[in-house]
C-alpha cells in the first residue's frame, strides 16, 4: 500500500493493524486509521482515506 498525502506521500508499506474504533488525529477530527509498517521497521498511524492499495504488491 502507498500513502497518498503529505508528510509521508509516496511511502510504501504494509498493514500492521486496522483499529476498529475512531481515533482523533492532529486536526482534531475523528477518523478510522491504519497502522502502517515500513521496510525499515518504523510504523505510522495514517487515516485510511490517505492510503491506496497497490495491486500485486
């Protein structure tokens, strides 16, 4: 999967988890998020709307 919004635009990772509950993001909005694991082992929590699936990856 690829992140399609700044500040991590273009980074590719894999799903680490998909919490079911809404979570508050820095803009104070409550959204569904996905925890993404990158190749270097780092993780980030990203709103699901900022993710695109890469087929066959």
